[in-house]
C-alpha cells in the first residue's frame, strides 16, 4: 500500500532533511576544530610520548620475555689504590639460567700477576659452575673444575664470581633503574648500528634492591654495596624496548670505585652453552679444594 504526499508536505520534508544534514555536518566540523584547538595540533589518535620512567618499565616487560642475549662486558674496580680490570664476552639463556663468560685476560696493578693470566671461561649450567683455566693443568692435570653452587655459602668467593656473571643479565639491571627519581632522556644515539635513545639518572641502592627478588637482591647488594649508596647509570634503549648498552658508576669517595659497561649485540638468537667433556673436568665436592 503506497503513501501519497502533497507537494507542500514534500517541500517541508526536503527542507527538514537539508537542515538536519547541515546540523550534523556542523556538529562534526565543530568537533574536529575543537579537538584541534584544544590539543594544539595533536589529534586524538596521536599517542602521547612515553616518559623516561615509562620507557624503563616497558623495557622491564620486554626483557622479561627475552630467551637469549649476548654482550661484551667490562668491569673495572679501584679499592684502596689497587685497580683491576676485566673484559669479556657473555651469552645467557635466562629461562634455564645458563650462562657462559669468556674472559681472555684480566689486568691488575701487579704486572707479574697479569703476565701469568692466561684467561678463563666460566659456564653456569644445571646448578653447576665450570671454570676453565689452563693454569689448572699444572695443579689438577685437567683444564676444568666443576662444583655444585648449591653447596656453597653466600660468602664463598666463588659465589662472588657467580654474582658477577648474573649482573650481566639486563633484566635485573632494568628493574633497578626503575627506582630512579631523576632519570631523563639525553638524546638519540646509535649503538652497534642500532638507533637508540640515551637515558641517564641515578638511583638509591636500597630502593633499587627492593625491586628485585631475593636471589637477585642478595647478589646485587654484594656487588654494589661496598662502593656506596648511590649508583649513576646510563642506558641506551632501542625502539623495541631492548637495552643495547648499560653504563654504571658507583663510588664511595676516592677509595672505592666500580665501573661497569655492557654492550648487548643480540637478543633471542640461538646460543650454545654446554658443559665441558667429563674427562676434562675435576669435580670438587669441597670448596676448600679449589686452587687459589
């Protein structure tokens, strides 16, 4: 059944339709102009720039999903006038806590001691620490020693080595950085061919340690506490929220100083970390049997 309209009714409806469409269009235009004026050129779809603290928190989240990493590391210490320096290459698999640290040599103030240093390799795997040092052949007639780290006390010197190895993991470092109250962006820089943003700040060691689990907290405290309560840090983070470089300086006046630099070359690429052949390992059941 059709509906017939008179000419007057058609005219009224057509005008109403035009006014309705005009009002709707004006409303859209006002909305767009209002958003533009209020945001000073920013549209509602533009993301707000992340604050440095937010960037660090995102880095923590991203690093929590990392399966492997590789880095060049450098540790320098000065204690009561004596200086020591160590350079190495590290590979890590956080999920099973496997790590390998290759140290070609160390340098100290004692020249004779440095000349006798032939370098070493440390492997953490399956709750055991393996250390390769060719000097061991003269003492144990095997190039490697192996020891269950679960048998060691926290104050054992070997646990200091384990703690140092664990400091190369970028995740606990990033967690400590989030304790900073003055972190700021320095600028854009390229690290190892990767574009990054450089951030700089300080953190109170006590506040930073509270952001770690019990094991990481004890190790970070043992490494950092002798050098002071305030740590200066620089960190370079790429567009994927991955840390590409870390620089740490911790000093207690002029007598104690710790400098750490870590450059991360790869993430989530396969790494090979294996135990040495059993025939080359002298397993030590008592930490006191470890040669000096």
